[in-house]
C-alpha cells in the first residue's frame, strides 16, 4: 500500500495518520495551539521551507483541521485557526508531549509545563477509562472488532476463512 492511500484503510490510526502523520504536521498543530496563526510566524518558528509549509497548511485546511480566515484585505492575507476538529487533537498533542518528556528529554526535564487554569496546578496527560476512570494500561485493554469491520469479518467467516488476528483483517479492508 502506498502512503497516499493510507486513508482508505478501515483503521482509525491509519486514517488519522493520513492527516497528521507527516513529520511537520504535528509541529504546525503544536504552534497553532501555542497561538501561532500567520504563515510567516509558522515559517519563522519552524524553519520549514515556504513551499512545504504552504503544502502542509493547505492539507490541514482541506482536512478541516484548520480554517483560513482573512485578516487583511489589501493585500489579501489569511491566518490559520484551529477548527473543532483541530481542537480535538489537543489530547494527542499533550500525550505526545508527555511521551517526549519521559523518554526524550536528555535528562534536562520538560521544555514546557502545562498548568490547568481552573485549579492552578501543573498537569500532564493521563489516559483513563471513559467508564470507570481507572488508568489504561496496554496489558489491560483488549481490542475487538467494531462496526466498520464486522461486515468484512462476517463475509470472511461465511467464506470459511479464519480470523485469528486483527492486523491482517485491517490490511484486507483496503
């Protein structure tokens, strides 16, 4: 499978990566959460080429993660703002930052700390169960087929094929 076809997989991770999986994209989104809105600000902060930045911003606009809003008529200039879909990436960004703080800090500590304004305390991302609020650990979570893959699983069963592992099933869904 080619990278530009990754969004065709019946896999939530693959579909998400089709939007945010390019290496500059999460940095653009990080800067948007930190208040960057204008092209030249993104370019200056990231050091990315203008061509690549234009391409990535366009893709994020097309995907509905950012929206272009005019801020000047003469000349016409736009700024980029996070949409609701873009704001939905905040937990991903905080979780990725926490992973970087834990595993990639080089012993120097976190470059940014996050303060919850409501209570005034420093905070970090914690993944918990939506039902019981217990922390989620990989060894305590079992994936099972969801509604998007059930028809394929049923068709394979009718054809007498075995469905022992989920990853091959995801690959077949393309």
